[in-house]
C-alpha cells in the first residue's frame, strides 16, 4: 500500500489525514491467472491500482476475442466508461497473470473527493492516465503499422510482454497469430 502512496505523492503531497482516509477505503484483492475481473453486462464499481500483474481488456467473440488494451503493474485499471456512467460494460477485463489490485469503490471515491484536500487531484490524475492510455491506443491504430504497434508494446514493457499469450498480442495489434509470427521473424 505504501507503493500507492509513493505513486500519488509524485502528483500531490498527501497529508497524513488524507492518506489515512484514502487508505482506509482501499481493499486488496488477489486474482489468479485467467480470472475475469469484470464481465460484459456488469457495471464497473471499482477504480483499481495494479500492484502486480497484467490484465487485458477485450470484447468476447464466438471465434476470437478482440483484445484492445493491456494494463500493467503501477497503473490504474477500470472499465472507466462504465464506472463513470454507472451503465453495464460492453467489454471484459481479465487477469493474464496472477494479479494483485488495490480497489476503491465508486461510492468511496465520491467520499474521498468530498472529504480530502488531495482527492480531486488524485481522481483527476487517475482519469487523465486512463484517458491518455486510450488516446495513445487510438492514435496508434490510426497511424502505426501492426509491426510498429508490436515494437511499441515490446519497447514499453519488454519483460512483461513475454507473459502475454501471442494470440492476445496479435489481436491487440490487429493481425492474425500467423501475421504476428511473420512480424516477429522480420524484426529478429
């Protein structure tokens, strides 16, 4: 939990009172590899911080799921559109490895916004981080080749990409697993 405080204090100084209130609302959850953290049709009720692990966001399909983003340790994870609107999610989130999350409920976050000095800044930063990640992904889909998307993912998380099944990486960059094999052969 101290890791979370350190992360937030890079953004805004936290008084002991604010940290006490904030940390009292956090709950630690451990999920095994392949656990579904949020199912399609469920309303997201958590904004979570990944202590350890990797997760993927995907749209389940009969033949091949469509993976559209990954989340790694020391980042936020949430079906944020569902979290904000209180509407059911149209996609799922799954742990790709054993994953530990520190979770905050929607109601507890509203309380933190109201009762702490730093709450608004922390909330804004979390939402900005999620927005920037989504924006980066959209721009990459519009501007980069599949090979460049693969290289970007590999450059950003070289030690973790080895833990993601190739079929999910292929879906993420928008190619078949065979297409990914060709890309990997070309760049090695």
